């Protein structure tokens, strides 16, 4: 039973979570490149909207 009390000191490992924040800085640089690609993506969605509109009309005509 005395061994159990020793487990209490185990909480000391909690400091490990502190180092985790260090990973956050890495995420910051990753987000920077993301914005660049985001700008390119908007251009693609625009053309897609125009294409679906055309096929949608012909599809409805045959059904009628």
C-alpha cells in the first residue's frame, strides 16, 4: 500500500505537456503556405460552378 502513495509523485511528468506547445510554433509556418494555396483554390471553384449549370439543364430536358 505504501507503494501507491509513491505514485502521487508521478504527476510530476505533467511538465511534458509544456514541451508540446513547442510544436505549435511549427504549425504557424505551415499555415503561412496554406493561405497561398487557398487563393488558388477559389479560382477553381468558380469554373466548376459554370460547368455544372450547363449539364444540369440538358439533364432536365430529357426527363421532361
